C-alpha cells in the first residue's frame, strides 16, 4: 500500500512539473507588444513631379497651366512633420516660370499629412522690364501616402511677387506625386 502512495505522489509531481514547463517562458514587461504604433514614416528625402494651374489673383493677365518638379526633406517627431521643399514649374501666357524655396510644417493622420507652407518665391516673366522677380509665398496642402515610397498631394500657394506687371499676386493649385528615397514604415520595436 505504501508503495502505491509513493508511486502516485511521484506521478503527480512528475506530471505537474512537465505541465508547468510549457509555461516557464514569460516575456519581460515592456516587450514589443507594449510599444505604441508609430504609423507611416514621413521623414527623409523625397522628389517628385507636379502639374496644375496658375492665375493672377488681381486680374486675368496670368491664366496658365504649370508643370514641374519638387525636392524636399522632412523630419518627423511623433505626429508632427516639418521640413523644407523647393520647386520649379514652367508656365506660359507671359509667366515663363515660377519657383519657391519653402518651409513646411504639418500634422499626420497616419497616411495623411495636412501642412502649411511658406517662404521665398521667384519667377521669370517675358513682360517688358521684369525678367526676374522675387517675393514671398504662403499656402497649404494635403499629402497622402499610397505605400512606403509614394505619395500624392494637392497644394494651394499664393505668391506675392515684386514688380510683376501688371499684377503682383499669383495663385497656384497643383496636384503632384512624390517618391520617398528609402521610405518605409517605422518598424515595431
């Protein structure tokens, strides 16, 4: 009888140890599942193309299609994105080209970036006595990441240019696509 009690107790201890061995690994607190989802990475170098329309904000002397390209660099901190961008667009109807060098600052909603922009503007015009003009630019836009490397955007800009005859204000509305060099999603840590 004592032999059966010892054998039963040994069997219970052996089975309990084997069952507990399956649960011995417990991940440390603060593992990968505790890191918040960062979302889309908007940081880094990008370049792209755009096309749109430019019109004179004071009269109808400038009404033309525009097209060109842009290059920029963003830095992202949480949901805040800030950076610099320069663009150059060919134009027509007395306005040969327009370009800007601007700062950008915005807020991300995962794949969407809503931003404001402002800085230096320049243009070339075939009007008499005003071959190259400069001034300032301000505007806003929305950009949407299609995948880690490509985004599409819509942007409005108001350029206030010195000595652009007969008017000094030009508004633009552009659609564009950007390629992010080495772009990707932030890895989960």
